[in-house]
């Protein structure tokens, strides 16, 4: 009951999913062996296993693990809402927060603490994360219903959820990092969930390695931060002007007159962590490949959890980045510039690749990268609140889109199965009549699905429109608009070049976003079915379809209405309806930044509390134009005259030689392979040959030979000494006996001679002892 | 009177000669003769001690009798010994003890 | 110390006989001669007996030793005649000589010298043969050894005959 005090309650939030993970792993993961060719039981067909028996989780285990997993998330949800309720009851929330911590590890003069912190940033995450995760869990019930390893799946996503929540409620950078790393491991395990597939496990390794590189740099940043300030707690660093000033003024590196402050160094290192985790250029390469994982995993990783964690960490650390500059007045610090450049570049870069993809999930993957670029760029500009806003809205509609795409794929597979009565019932490549691999994820195999999967169509459409930033009625519009408004504000008032760059690049990216989204929707749902499978695609009836469509509907609701908490106050008409006094979201989030009074005394620190950008027609108009324009172009190219089967993508004609480059992701994967992977493999091989076989084996052989030689030596010694002695003694005795035997001649006179000798001796003794001689 | 020690000396010499004869002679009969000498040397000693014994005022006949018995036993022993020699001679055609080394170890 | 009287001369002569005869016995190559020398030595010993007031023993010495044993030895010599003349007289000469010499010295040292210088005179009273005879059959005397001795002789006689008899028939 102690835990229900407001300060301590947040500790319980991650407990639910983490305990669920433990229980499922330890108790409800029982398997039974079934023949691999039993398609009904063994949902995943893998040709290598034909003729063998494979383990499949028992139905009872399925039910238990689903139940426990969902309970875990519900627990987190309920406690989160309680916490949010508590938070709203705090007077002057933001300045006053709910927190609790304890000393965890003594490191000499300073101590590392572990603790929880509920401030406005945490609150908004706690609104989004449990709901999104719960939707994903529900979706997984249906999606993984025939998977032979469903229990394991629920265990892993429970762990994933637990790690994310730990990260969210953490009050210090270290605990955030712990959650960060655990999510990295979970992503590895989940992306490679279908580990028999080579592409799957390779993608898992790629994800883990890429993010790990970034994590190392981030860790260096954390260590340095700890070195300078002696603490890692957010309240002590981010909300403490003194420490911020300290970080800015400490200048560890000076490049010929150009001083780099500790804040910059730490900031850039920590941003690099997010570059990896949130798949920004150049560490974005893992995210498209992460589509190898089951769709709920994609939803979780790319929407609700992992990439959000990256952005969230930037949100948390924002005061550090902005220290030393004043982004709202156009004065940028190095970390901010870094973020702005990387973010906007990534946004545009990824959007260009998305237009040339044919896999429905790939488009969404690049879309995610692009939207994350938006968020990073927003933070780079100082639009802290806009970035957080976009994070939340994006989580909702992206999760929705992924799960809807998953439904589409599921439906396509059902259609495929329907077409081939004896067909495979699994998630890897299929074959159609002509013996070609049938890819249920290829948009060019789809078409006309709005007829057979209406719920999925409408929810996907809503999500897509939100993503594109369809004006007014979608949440995406409001969050994207705020970013553009922030950029425009500083550009126009202070002429900041960085802000201008960001504005234009993001606008271009938004245009492309709308375009490729409409392209995707048209290809998938518009026109007529291009293949037989698409004709029969549906989710069927029953629990599976319900659990897969209900979350979509709920998330679609959020995708529409979540935006209305962030309407600018002076927006015509709607502003007065939704935000009469102040922009609710803006006002709420702003409280998590240090107060102007506190930072006023410190010259290097900006006024963190910006006003919400006033209504300006230009950014709004830009939003309208890019969104509607992109959507119209997509409709024009793809829906108006829908593609028939076998028709070539018009983009190919349009882009010409550029198309293959985009489709192959600017060949960056190949570059990385050539640059990093192959040399590493070469090096590894060298180590094996030289070190392992050459040095270590040689040493071992030498040792073996030495000991063998010693053994032989001992053997010889044994033979010599012991045998020698052992045989020698009897021989010696024998010889002695033989020598002694010579006394026995058998000759009487000799015996008598000996008797005489003895008698003489005795006589001598007697004579001498009796003193007869001397007495005379 | 002859001092006692002279008798004893003579007896000792006689005994030694006898020992030499026993040890050194090759012929068995010669050895037997030497044995007789030794026995007689002993007899001399005994009689001399009997005669010169101061405690023997009554001249008890111990020494006398002893000597007599030695004589008796010597006779018996000579007889038997010679019988053996003859028997051996019959079997082995040799009276040289050197040749009788069948018990050689 | 030694007065020259009949006894001394007699002693001297008998010594000559005894020791000379003994040496003769051990050095002769011819065993018949050896027998004769034995007889001479025994005769000398008989003389000692006389000097030592044991006439009976002297007589027995001559009768038994010389008359019986020496003759016996002669017979034995004759019976084993093929090797009477031996080329090699001695075996192990030096060890035997040394041994007997040492023995002699020890005897002198141990037996003779302790009585040196005393016992010049001998008691006058002597026993007669009659006493000896009485002692031999006296129940408190030597009757048991006497009987045993006779047994011994009988056994020896039988044994000697048995050992030396012809095996032909």
C-alpha cells in the first residue's frame, strides 16, 4: 500500500509487463511436438523441417501467455492513468513534480541514483505508450494466432513494453540507458523472431549492431556528463540552471580558437545515440530491414516504443542542447544545428526512398524514418513542444498504419490460401501457379482491397491522411503544422538560416509524404484486384479478425482526435473552440522546462519557455498546400487510372534512371557492406587464421609436445629406476647367495677348518677376557 | 717331579699336531690316526690334572675314570669309523675325503 | 727348576716318543709307516700314564690302543690299499698349519700358562687299580657309566660289522 503514494506509484508502472515477461518465460511456454507438415498446427512452414517433428506451443500456453501479457499491459495502463491523475493534482505541475529515487551505487564522491520522475513530458508519454502497446498486444492475439511460438512472442513484447516504460518513467540518464539497451536486445530478438529465415536473423543482427554503435557513443556522452556534473538525474541537470551553466562553460576541447563546450560534446554524443535508435541518417539502414519481424513488432518498434524512445530522450535532454544558445531567437548551439541538419536531411532523404518502394511495409518504414527526421529537426530548431506533440500523434497513426498493413498482408495470405487449397499457411514466400514466389507484401499484387477488407481500408485511410497531414481533421496536421510554424517564426523574425533550411526541407518532405501515402493507399486498396489472391483477401471471421480490427478502430479515433489538444489559440475558429485560453498541450509541456526566472541570472542559458507561435498564415498555407497537393498527385497517378496487373509503376517512367537508385536505397546498404562488413569479416578471418590457428594452436601443440616428452621421460625413469631397483634387488640377493654358496663345498676337512677357526676365536676371546695373559 | 705345565704343554703340542693332521691329510685313514692323537692328547691332560689336583686329596677317581671312558669311546669310534671308511671305499673306490663332495651346495 | 732324576729323563724320553711319533704320523706318505709311528706315539703316551701314577691306564693304553686300534687301522690300511701311496699328502697345508699353530698358542696361553709356576709337587697318596675296579661297580660310583660303556661298545661292534660287511650275498 505504500506504493500508492503519488511519488512512489510510478515505480509500479513497468513492473506489470516485466513480471508478465518473467511469468510467461518461466511458466507458460510449454510446447508439444507435431509433425512439421501439419499446417493446421504448425502455422509456419519451413521446408527444412519437412518430415521432422517440431515444437509448437500448446493451446493452453497460448491462452495463458496472452492473458498474462495483456494483464501486464493493463496493469501498466491503469497505474499510468492513476499516476496521470496524481500528476494533475499537483499544484504547479512541472515546477513541482512527482519523483522518488534512491542511491544505487557509490562512485567515490558522487552517487548514482535510480529513481522515477513524473513531469509533463513523462505524462504525455504515459498517455500514449500504454494505449498503443495495449492495441498492439490485442492485435498480436489475432496476428500470431497460428504461430508455433506465440508464447515466446508475448514474453518478448512484454519485456519490450516493460523496458519502454522503465525508460519513460526514469528520472536519470542511466536508467533511461538501461531501458534503451533492453529494448535494443528485444528488438534483436523480435526482428529475428522467425529465425529460420536468413533474411530475418540477418536483419536482427543489422539492427542490433547499428544501434549498438550509436549506443557506445551515447554511453561515452553519459559518462562525460557524469564526470562534469557528478549526477545523472534530470532534475539535477536539466532543471538546474547551475549545472547547465557549468556544462556550457566547461570547455574540454579547443580547435584552434574555436571552443567546444562540454554541453556540445555531450549533446552531440547523446544525439548520436538517437541517430542510431531512431534511425536517422546515416544509421537508418536497420529500420527497413526490421520489417522482417512480425507486424506487431514493426508497430511496436517503429511507432510506439523504440524509435519514440530515441526522440523522447532528446526531449528529456533538450535543456542541455539548448544551453549556450537561444534557438527561439535564432542563436543555435552545435547540438541543435546537428539535430536540425540531420533531422531535416533524413526527413527528405527517407521520403525520396519511400516513393520507389513496392513493399507495403517498406513504405511505412521509410515513412517512419522520415517522420522521425521531422521530430529531430523540430528539436533542432528549438521547437521542443512541437516535436513532443508530433511524437505522440505519430505514434498513434503509425501504429495504426503498421497494424493495418499487417491486416492487409494477413488478408492477402488468406486469399492466397484460399486460391491454393493446399497452399502454405505461413509468413514467408509463397508460390503461385506459375512457380514464382508470391509475395503477399508486394503492393503490386494487391488492389481493390477496399471491397473485401472495408474496416482495414477506412482505418488505413484515416491513418494515411493523418500521416500526410490532411488539414484540420487529422492529428498529424496539427503537429506538423506546429513544427512548420515554429520554423517559420524564427526564420521570419530572426532570419536564421538553419530554420529556413529546416522549413523548406520539411515542407518538401511533407509533400512527398502525402504523395507516397496516397500512392500506397491507391495501390493497395484502390482499383481492382491485380491478382487472384487479392480478390479473395480477407481476414475471415471470428476472434482473429476482431482482435485485428478493433485496435485499428481505436487507434483511428486517436489519429483523428488526438490533435485537438494542440490547436493554437489564435487559429481561426477552431482555436477558440479547442484552445480558448491557451494551447493546452503547449501550456502543459512547457512546464517541464526550467522557469525563466531560474535561468534569467545565467547568461549562457536561454529563456526556455517560449510562447506558442502565433498564428501565421504562411506555415499554415504551406501545410495545406503540401498535404493536399501531395495527396492529389498520388490520387492522380495511381487511383484515377488504377494500375492493372503487370503494369509498370509510373514512377519508374517518371524518375527514369533515378528510380533504381531510390529503390535500392541509394545503395547505402551495399556501401556499408563494402566499407564495414566485409573488412570486419576479413579481419575476423585473419584473427582465426593467424591468432587462433597460428598462435594459440601452436602454443597448445607445443605444450602438448612438452608434456608428452615429460611423460616419456617419466616412463624411462620408471623403467630404469623402479624396474632397475625392483629387479636389481632380487638379482643382487641371488648373486650374493650364489657367492655364499661356495662355502658349502661338501668337503669335511674344510668344515673342520672353519670349526677350528671358530674355536680359535672363542678361545682368544676367553683368553683375553680372563686376563690370563696379563696376569702373568 | 715334573711340573704340571710341562705335561700340559706336551698335550697341547700333541693336540695341535693332531689338528694339523686332521685338517691337512688327504687320506681318510690318516685322518683317523690323527684323531687318535688328539684323543690321546686329551687323555694326557686329564690324567695330569687328576694327578696334580690339589683339591683332590683323596684322589677321587674322576679324572681316572674319565680317561678310561675316553679310551673306551675312542676304541668304539675307531672301529666304526674304519668300518665306514671301508664301506665308502667299497662304494666309491676312494678313501680321499676331498672326493666326497656330494653334499656340495 | 727341573732336577735331573729318573723321572725327568723318563719324561724327556717319553716326550720324544710322543711328539716324534705324532709328527711321524702326520707327515708320512706311507700309511703303514704311519701306523707304526702311531704305535710309537701311543707308547709314549703310555709312558706318561706311568709317570702320572696311572699304571692301569698305561697298560690299557698299550693293550687297547696299540694292540687293538692300531692293528685295526693297519687292517684298514691294507683293505684300502690301492691308494696307500698317495702323491699328494696334504690339502690346504697353509691354512691348516696356521690354524694348528694358533690353536697351540691359544692352548698354551689359556691352559698351560695359568698353571705355570705352581704344582711342583704332587700329592703322595695314590689310588690303586683295586680302587678303580671297586669304583666301577660301586652303586655310588661309576657303575652306570660302566654299563653304558659296555652297551656302547656292543653297539659299536655291531654297527661296525654291519657297516663294513660285504654286500655280495
